[in-house]
C-alpha cells in the first residue's frame, strides 16, 4: 500500500492524490484503535493530538471518525535545533 494513489484527471492525465486511509507507521494504527475504543459506533467524542508531524494520523482520524472533534496542538521547533549541540 502506498501513500499516494494514481487517479485520472478530467483531461485523462494521471495525477497523484493522497490516500487518507493509509497509516504510515505501526504505532498510528494503535492510536487509531484507541480512538475507535473512545468513540464506538460513531459516537461523538473529543480526542486531542499533541504534535502534528506530517498530519497523516490527523487526516486518517478525520476521514474515518467524522464525529470525533479533533483539536491538534502543534509544537513548533526552532529550525536550527539540531545545531544547538554543535555550538
């Protein structure tokens, strides 16, 4: 399974679209099971995600659990954080 799906556009040219039903990491599937346990049978609930990353988990949760309110807390990182140990 791949992150991108090849879909034909109206002009007949293939283009890549993101597959929101794909989980890239094993631990994402464990987190999705936790959400499924918190919101069985499509119940409404609140789930907070701390750290956005690439957004793949949030896209999956939003696509599969439409009634789950999903606030995301983004933790910004300084762009040169990896140089702090060098200096």
